[in-house]
C-alpha cells in the first residue's frame, strides 16, 4: 500500500489493533468519499472513520473513550488501518496479476508497413 501509518500508534495500540483486525472483530467496512468507515467490536460497538488523501491519513476518529475523550489514536483506528492496508494490497496484487490481453489488431497496429510486408512474405 505504501502508507506509512504505523508511526501514529504506540506499540500497545498497534498490537491491540492488529489483534482486533485478525480476530475479525471489525465489520461493515464501508468505502466513503474520503476514506473508510467500520464498526469495531469490543466492550461496545465503536464507529471508526479514517480519511485518506493521496498516501496520507489527515484525519481519524473513533467514538471509544480513549479516542473520544483524550483525542488519541486508539486500537480501533489501528484495526481499521490494518483492514485498509489488507484490502488495498489485495487489490494491487489482483491488478498486477491480471493477464494482459493483446489482440491481433494491437499487433498489426504496432507494426510498420515494412514489417507487415516481411511477415506476409515470410509466411507465404
């Protein structure tokens, strides 16, 4: 994905967020106009939103006490970042592995008149 986002979390929140993500404790991931939203499960259900701009994360929010009251990056935000990273890496891998289709017309369009003549003569 290329996003440098892990620096936004202390190690404890990062580890907890990774556990939430791999423990499948987030769902209803929704792509928004500016980023992603998710519901994270824990003591309660928490609404988490992360906005993306290019390769930056300008804004994150969660309605848990840790993020809401103290305005800090929380484990739910980290879980969503792991989810976003996973989805984008999967999309990049699938795009990179898509077979390239070249048509006969593409080949002909890429040949000069002399190359076409040579091919026709060679194939008789």
